[in-house]
C-alpha cells in the first residue's frame, strides 16, 4: 500500500506500474505491459517518466529467446519513500525509555499489548469471512490499510493459501525486538483461526525480499 496522498498525486498508470514492480522486484517492459494491459510504448513512456524523476532504475537483460536485450525496470531507493513507515528512530527511542523505566521486559510488554489489540481488531474485520480463503483475502485488505503491501495467493490445485508480504512499516522494530515477530504471527493465527507457517525469502536475482504466511487448513 502506498501512502494515501500519493493516490491523489500520482497518475493511475504510474501507481499500477509501481505496484507491479514492487511485487515482482522488476520487470521487462514487455511483461509489464502485458500485466497492465497497456501497449509496449505507453508503458515504456511511463517507466521513462518515473526513471527521470528518480523512482525507477533502468537496465537491460538478455532475452530468453533470440533477440536484442530487453529494457528492464525496478524500483529505486527513492521509491521506498512512497510506502508507509513509522518514525523508526522515535519509536525505538521510546521503547528504550520503556526499558529504562520498567525493566528489560518493558518493550515486549508494550508490543504484546499492541498485537493483542491488533488481534481483536482483525477478528472483528474477518467476521464476514465464510471460508478460510475469503478470510485470508479480507485479511490481506485489512493489512493493506495498516500500511503493509500484502497479497493473498491461492493455488486452486493444492488449495494452499499464502499471504505474501512485500513491505512492513514495523520491519525495523522487528529487527531490534525479534520476539515481536512471534507475537504478530500468533495474532494472525488467532484472527484466522488456523495455524500459519512464516517463511522469509531474502532479496535475490532481482526479486524483492518478502515474507510468506502459509495458511494451514484446520
């Protein structure tokens, strides 16, 4: 999810381009145009406009078939400002102060309460879910509103449901207080009513790092 103001400021075609590049890690113009349902030249022009403004980086990659290398775009470092984050330094400083005032377990108690509150909010939002897949789809939408960049993926052949997270505003907090990762996972499980397996994929080969929550059917 982008910072809401950018939905009003950016062209819809730019938002679509940035979204596809965020979730894919980068795409050749031909594939990007196919996903967006726009012509090659239209998409190339949008990408060039965003590149000139510093939001994309441009390179060339070999074609899988015979032919000239393809133009390839991915998000630049500047583009990260388009996605919601919390004021990390302030939050970490506040948690450090909590530790000084209330002891080593102080920050974890605060984070525990945060995810307890989230659990109740998520449960209320998923009340309409009549199936596990529907609940997972609702959850992905709820998390988008929380500032994450999450997609609900479903394999109809195996029935596997995966909640794939590409961006999390609390990432820096998780690095400093890793126990919060387990607290969040337990809150997600309670909201969905099933176990989930958390798997992390680091950035490699031009694809973004992401976190998968693989939903385990009851």
